C-alpha cells in the first residue's frame, strides 16, 4: 500500500513549497496551466467554448472544476490493486490552488465527506492561494452573448440523459447540454445523440459544451491506472456548475438518472463497497448541493426522475417515435470495449455487452417501455443457452436473480434495502417513493430475466 499526494500546479509561476502530511507519501505534481494562462486537461476547452458564446464562468466555479479535475487525475491513475492494502480503499491527499483559500478551507470537511462516500477512499484536502499573477483565470469574452440557455442538463450519451434532453426540449426549455469524455466510444455516442436532437428540434438551439478531460497513463509513476472511475460524477457536476455560473444566478442543473440506478441497492453483500457506484445517490447529491450553497455559486442539482424507473422514463418520454428510433445510438454499457473481438478473434466495433448491470437495466427498460429493443448486444439472446454464473456473461444475471428471489420471499425487506447504499436522511418524506421505484425497477428486470438460466457451469 502507498499513500499518495497529488499537488496541482498552475504553471511555472506556481512555485510555493508544499509539504505532504506524510514523509513516506508518493508525491506527484500535475500542472493545469498550458502555456502562460490557459488551463489544460479539458478545462481550457470548456472555458474557450463558453467564451465563444460570450459567456464567462465565475472564478469560484473554475476552482471547483480544477478541484474536480485533480480528483479525476487521482481517481483514474492511482491503482486500487497496487496501492490499496485491501485492494480497494486508497489514501489520497490533494493540494489545490484556489482564488479564495479561506473560503474553501471552511468546506474541507464537507468535500472530504462527499469524496469518501462517492469513491470509498480516504481523502484529505489542502487549499492554498493561487499565484498572484493568476488570481483571475477566467477571461472576459470578446464576443457578444449568443447562448441564452435557461438551464443546464448533464448529457453523457446514455439513454437516461438522452431522455432528459428530449423532455426539456419538447417542453420548450433551452438547456445547455454539458458532457465530458476521455475515450472515443463515449465521444462517438454523444455526437450521434446531439446530431439526432438537432434534427428533431430544428427550431430550438441545442447548445452543447463538451470537454475531453483525462490524464495519461504515466501521470502517476509506478501505478497502472484505475478503471472504476468512482469520482466521475464529481467532475460532471463541477463542469455543469462551471457552465451554469456563466449563464447567470439561480440556475438548475438537471441530472437525468432513473431511481433504480440512482439508489443502486447492492444485489448482494459483496457489491456494497467495491461494485456499487453512488454517482447520483440522493445523499451524495444533497451533500453536493450543500457545497454549492456554501460556496454561494447560485446553482442547484435536481434529478426529476429520481422516483421513476428506467422503463417509466422510456414510456413517459415526450417524443416516443423519436426515442424508439434513436435509442439504439445511446450507450449504457459499463465496459463496451470488453467484446472487441469475437470467437474467431476478429476485431469488431465496441458495443453493449448485454449482461452487465447497466445493460440489463437498459434492456429491461426498453422492453417495459416499448415492448422491444433494437440495440445490438454481444450477448443478444439471454435465453439461447445457460449462462455461466462464474463468468462475466452470467455473473450479474445470477446476482439479479438471487436478489429478486430474496425480495419475493420477503417483500418487506425493500424498505430496509434502500438504505444500504447510503443514508436517505435528506428525503424522509420520499421513503415510500424510493421503496416503490426500487420494487418497480427490480420488477422490470425480473420480467426481462424470466426464463433466463444462469448457474455455475
């Protein structure tokens, strides 16, 4: 196990000495300024795009984006297998330059609580002042304002965010769609979905802010990188906040995510820590909203679909024919590159695997909402043969089946199960609704898996 310290720098002018908490810490420095003043690693790409629309984010929002990018560097490049004693929980220390270090230091405990809950790691944070020459990093636009969005909406290229954008546009809202990506697969699906929206809503401006945020494999010496990406929504929320502050005050950031995935109740005890993501869990989103209020950013996150299953989102979408036609171009799979080769080792395009948790919920939702699913899956027919529960093809199918069996034998456990991924203390009046969306979502998956065999072969 290694303790890691990541020191974020703002170019050659950022020379202040930083001392890690532990003498044995593995120290990495990452400069986020490319050239004289422009931010790198996708942050400059985002601010440049806003500037092209005549928009300027606040310095405080830019500091949040810098913090989130620093978190992303650590989260994606420090290996759990190599650097965590239990092969999961890492110890990570961040040092980040900000415009108002006293304000940020007042919220350090809250941010640590957010990150610990989100990633399952042990984080520590330290804020210091930016170099005097870089107290102002945002550049006043030299063009008149051309984007007049009324809200911000996360846009990942997945089915839920596609439905969220459709519903807003169909309701004559003018959202600014915010995306981030690193790999070409995600970028391809985001582009396809954006093109489809622009064709469907030619009279509505479909503004899109996309940033390629990522870090080279050799960013952290002697670390092989980490694929779990538990902190990805922290970056997503921060980029959305950056855009929202450029639009004005009191801006809503829409987070379109179905309630079953948002709760993400573990299918079995082993999934509680290592395999259950909390990217839009109600507790996490409530704490992030606490941070936005504490920093006085004038932004609020809202998931209007928190009490809807994915199937209910599909069935309730405002443009049914359009969604039915375009849903196949969205990407839900947790690892679409895992089936890059067929049985004859012939290369093929990345696609949905068809058997991971997000794929199974996706398949269930399209069957529930439309009665059919035109998506191409590597495992196209779940009933064609028995699936090996000891392999990826049947592991999550079997986990769902066992969870469904436990729920059928003891229906009352649903009221307790919804609390397992995290507290719902902020939503005491919504407990019945959360229990219902959990039951209904599991029922959708149960219908999909009826007659499917998954066992140890």
